[in-house]
C-alpha cells in the first residue's frame, strides 16, 4: 500500500511537471508549437508581440522597410480594434499579422475552453475587419499553454507559433545593447525571434540588430515564409 508520504511526493512531482509544461512552450506538453523553420537556409523570422502600438509599431515598420526586412506581428485583438489602420499598414508592407488573444489579461491562462474560443474568435474577427483576412497563426500570451487552451485550438484550427530566441526585451533592466547581444549570441538559421513592439527600447535595438543580422548573411522573412505555410485562412 502506498504511504501518505510517497503519495505526496508523487503529487508534488506531478504538479511540478504540469507547471513546467505550462510555462515552457518548448515542452509541447499540452499542444504542439512551431519554434523554428528550415535550418538549411540563411533565413530567420523576427516576431513582435503585444501590438499594435501607436507609438512604436510605426517606427518598427519604418526600420523594417529601411532594411528590406519582413516580420510577423502577433496582435492583441482589443488593440487591433483601436488601431486598425496600423494593422492595415503592417499587412500592406508585406508583413504577417497573427492572433495574440483579445485581452492578453494577467489571468487569461486560468480560463477554460469556452473563454479561450471567445478570445481567439474576437481577435480573428478584428484582424479580418482590418485587413480582410483571418489569421491562422496564434501565439499564446506569455507563452503559457494549458489543456483548456489546447482544446480551444483544436476546435479553432490555429497553428501555434513559439520561438527559438527570446531576449526578454520587455524587462526594463534589459538595455537595447543587451537585447541585441543576446539575439546575436543565440541566433541560428531558421530561428524564430521573439520581440515586442510595445516599449521604447525596441527602436534602438532594431537600429543595431537589423544591419548586423544582414552582415551575418541572414535574410529576415515572415514566419509564413520561414515554415512555408499560409498565414491566413
């Protein structure tokens, strides 16, 4: 017969595995996510979460255009509704628009399937109204995955996009120079890079990063091109 102590240890280990899987999108414990593309080509994909932002997104678009780079923007639905013209600019510049939930709320990961479906569909609808296309790509807020989210995604049909390089650029302690150093140290062909067009350090970081990536022989493409899949329904 299993003793109480052993049972407690098993429970603790089980909870630890579940927590690790939930907060580590690379574990693919609850759902399968794409973290990189073909490593045989000198291509990488810049991705930007948490926009559109009226201050920083236009500046990011200007820099990408200057360096002939394409990127993927995972947008929050309520911000899409507020700034549809920016989302339209993203699309018209040849970049990809993806779903990043409707609210990106701090407790969003605690919700069940029905709530997640509402988040996904509201954002799809907002993006479709802005650019005339409904996104296939979805990135979970905070990169957290749960069984309830997995169930919602199986029904919605979204493709989950993770990342291979994360410089934690939203941390205020991370200078633009440190963000760039982290990316250049970790980047490899086929990498998907996680950034955010929602803070003041992103512009100077890109001013340093984009020419250095080009000097290293990388071509900056959308996630759709990197993994050779259609980004829209």
